[in-house]
C-alpha cells in the first residue's frame, strides 16, 4: 500500500445539540474571542460568551483581498486569543485567514498562492474554531482559506497545515431551514467534494473510506431536501460536507474546483452554485477521456448517480436534475461566454486541477464551460 498522511481538525464534535458545548470549549482557548459571522448578526446571538471579551466581525460575502485587509486592520489591535467562524463557507474562510494572519508580521500578499509571494507562515496561527451553518464547503476541515482578488480576476488560497481548526463543531441543527437555493448550491458543492476526491489521482484508502459511502448518501439527502425540510437529511448532508472537507484536505479535488476558482474571480457567481453547474459536465468529459482504474471509478460514480436520480446517462441526468431544482447555468450566474478562454487558461495552473483523474486540454475545459453555460 502506498504511504499516505492524514490531516484533520484537532477535535471534531458532530451531532445535533453539540453546538451547546461551544461557549465553554471556546473559552478554554482564552478570554479574548474574535467571532466572525455572516451578514445577519442576529444569527450569532445564541453564542453567549459572558465571561470573555468579544469582538464580532461580519463577513457579508465570499472574502476578497480588500475585505481581508480591512478585517485585519480592525482585529489586529484587539489581539484575540482565539478566532471563531460561525457561518457558511465564506465566513469560515475569513475566520481561518484572520487566525493565520493576525499573528503574521506581513500582509496577505506575502502568503497567498499564485498571485502573491506564497511564503510559508512564520508565526503559528491563532486557534480557529469552526461552527458551520451550511452543509457544503467542508471548510471546517480544510487547511486553506480561499480569497478573491478582484484586480487579478482570480481566487487563490492561503494555505498551511496549521490552519486546520483546533475544534470543529458540526451541529446539523445550525443548518435547519437553510434557504432552498443555498441548500441546493451548497449541497452540490458537498457532492462535488466527495466525488472529486474519490476519482482523484491522489485518492488514498482514508479518502476512499470517507467519500465512497457519502456519494449515495449525499444524493439521497439532497433530493429529499429539495422536496421539503427534513432533519435526518440535514444530518446526512452535514456529514457529507464534513467528509468532503476531510477528503479534499487529504486527497485533492479536480476540474470542478480547478475551474470554479477562476470563474469566481471574473464573475459574481457563488462558489457552490458554480460547482453545481460544473459537476455534471466535468464528470461527462472525464468519463469520456478516462481509461483503466480512473474509468472504473468514474463509471461507479455515474452508476450511483443514475441509481439515485434515474436515467442511463448519469452526468446529463445530474445536470438536468440540478437545473430543474432551480440551479442556473453559468451564464445566468454571471459568467460571460467571452470570459471562457481566460477561465480555461487560468484553470490549467490551478492547484485543484492536479488531482483530476485525466489531463484536460484548454479545448476540453472550454467544452466543459460551454456545457455548463
């Protein structure tokens, strides 16, 4: 067996009601607490930390470099002992980036990949506690924070093994009654993040153990939630999302996320919705190009999709189901066809593309974008 490593949060609590343990556990990291939350501050009001000095910071959307720099200016003087992210993937990414950069002597561009200097962090990140309120990105279990750079038309990562959460509390009750559109987009992202590591050329026995069972589980849960609110399906999607986060941190991703990053840099589209639109077309082209063990894994994934959704042509069935459930195509999400060539070229060098099971040419990537439009 080929050797492999396992990276995971220091501690994971999973299950309904586990969020009630958050105040005492957060307080164990120190008395000064930075809480990063979403645009609606009221959704964080339940997190009472009466014996701590708390600074609260809203993150209204997917973090960009200007947002991160402004947040650093607001929070470095507070000198928190611990950073808490309470929200969706964007909030967790902002909190994770702040935990890494508040102690750092330089600025974000010293450490961002691709467009920055990509230097390793010198100072140890602050403890980061993740409390996800959506089931999609798995950011509670990853070692990177994705930051948009509008001036460069890219999304890139700040990455370090020490950025993993010291504590991740995944309480599916925090995702209950999430809006339908958010549930669909984030759920498709979660599915992409168990499918891509399973077919990745970097898959390991550990990532296989997480992803293979989660594919069918996620498909069943998401189709259930599109019919109506269901606590058991919320529980399942929270587990699929966590599994995907741990899998991608250890086994990589593929062309869905390789394309999603550049798309996010040139359009206002939400990450989960982009991944949802790309998943079917990427599966279709990978399946057409793959041979050997990669083809067998892709066939297996397509069989699971067909069993859950019906239809013989599983990638096409998935794309059609997502559209009928309300997911818009990439053009409707704001990606202009004139930008396809730029996106395809940028995707070729994206870190996620290294895990794709087959090598895809710029023409292949353009074909995927056209199919997802």
